[in-house]
């Protein structure tokens, strides 16, 4: 049986989420259904860098 450490498990999970986030960020600003209504109600979304500023990409 292959044993993994907690660090390995969490590291793999983090890499998966980071890949997912990077893919979604790449499509930021593209049109999607309801985008105009969302902007009308809530304004333009903050840039990614501003949202994660206290934490960084890592």
C-alpha cells in the first residue's frame, strides 16, 4: 500500500484548485449569459489582483 503524507495530499489538492482558478481567470471578462445584468446590479467586478492582493496567487 502506498502511503502519502498530509502535505502530499493537500499539495495535490491545492495544485488542482490552482489549475482550476487559473483556467477560470483566463476567461475573466468574457461575455456570459447575464453578465450585463450582473454589472447593472453590482457594478464591474474587481480585478483578480485586487481581490487576492492580501494572499497572492500562492
